[in-house]
C-alpha cells in the first residue's frame, strides 16, 4: 500500500483481523488460526481478498481442504480482476 493511502476504519478492521490470523498461522498455532479463518469467513462483509487468504490457510487443514483451496483460487482471480479495474 502506498504511504499516502489511508485505510478507512472498516478496512483497517479487516486488515487487522487477517494479520492476527496470519500471525497465529506463522506461529504454528494452526487450530487457533483455522478457527479464526472460519469465524471471519462467516462475516459476509469480509473483503474477497481476505476471504481468499482465509480459504488458502484452510486449504492446509484437514477440513475440506480441496474445496478451500479451490475457493481461494476463485476469489484471488476475482479480486485480481477487480483490482485491475481500479
């Protein structure tokens, strides 16, 4: 993100949620990270880019991992197309 770009409070909330879960995953606290992914995927307002990241992490779990991995790819493709239009 460019230094001049400022996140809205809502954007910051989703950014913080995603990074909190990512930090759990990187710390190898997988079950906590997966629980966070599932919780935040229930929020219908979670941005597609973050949804994709949550699905990607869940793609490494024992829970429907193929479906999560496929969904992550679909969301990243949609998100990258949307970002190009900006």
